[in-house]
C-alpha cells in the first residue's frame, strides 16, 4: 500500500454489523472524509464485511479494513489492512496471539498492505474493552508509557487512543501527542460534533468518527470533516 494513508486527517469507521440506510450511503461516503475504515468488534464475518465493501466501493473513497481478528480479513477491493494490537490488556491473545495464528494459517498475506496499530483502549464499557479485558482506568503517565513503548520500542506506525462510544479526555490525548516522535496518533471515540472533532484534531494526527454516522447521520459527519479541515 502506498503511504497516502499517512496524510489522512479524517477517517470514517463503518461497522459491518450495522446497517446503513441505502438512501444515506452516498451522503456518508461523499462527506469529504479521507478514508473509510471497515471495522467492528462483534459479529463481523467475511460475509457482512464483503457486503459492506460492495455497498460503498463505487464511490472511489480509499477503503481499509481493521479486523478484530486478522485471520478473518480480506484483501480484495481495499487499499490496506490496519491490524490492531491492544497493548493495555493482560491477555496476550489480543497483543500477539491472534496475529501469530493468522500468519501460521495464511501463507498469502499481502504484507505491503498491512499497517500495524498499537491500540490503547480507555473505555471499559466499550465492546472492545470488554472483549479484550483491557485495563482502562489508567492515569496519563501510564497511557504515555504505553504510547512510548509503541513508538520507540516496537516502532508501530500508528498509536490509536480508543475511547469507543464515549468522548475521551483531551488532556490524555495531548500528553500522548507530546511524547510521540515517529508514530502517528489516531483518536477515536465520541466525536459527534464539530467542536469535539476540532478539539481532538489539535492533538491527534487523525480522528476517527464512527458511532456518529449511525446516531446522527451524514450531516454531523460532514460537520466533523469541515472542523478538521
């Protein structure tokens, strides 16, 4: 995959387990967002992932997949595969376990399309927090330490602060931004207004908007795009 993704400022995350009304698909996809990320934690299958891809592909917006389990990912018809490792979980399954299984079973991985992400999950009520058993009640210094490990030691290209479903603490995001030197900082969670988009975009290289698409629609999505611009 080309490095165009490094310049994305706004990503719209679409969940294969949720339906988008046909009449609003075009408005969402043509909102001005830099890319679509097909991603979900629960009930994601190759079938519904493929269905969502087919639903949005005709508009020509860059499209990547972010699988909860990389062994279920598809490469066809997308520009990249963003693969998360959750750093703040005591369960190695979500750090490296699923990844080892994927590599063992799939001998045809298009490695030039793979972008590893260091996830730091900070909402214990989120699906990803519950499934991965992430330790979410972390002070800023601990979050920054995880981010530094990802940046300096493991050299992840992306550090992703994930509040999934709720708006996060801008001071924590700012602190992480201050310690990163090489990794790009992604922020996702609770961005459902231009004000929140603008605030987090001060610190994150890229904001990811997901739930607002389903809860507030294309108009709000477009407002978050304009705020980042």
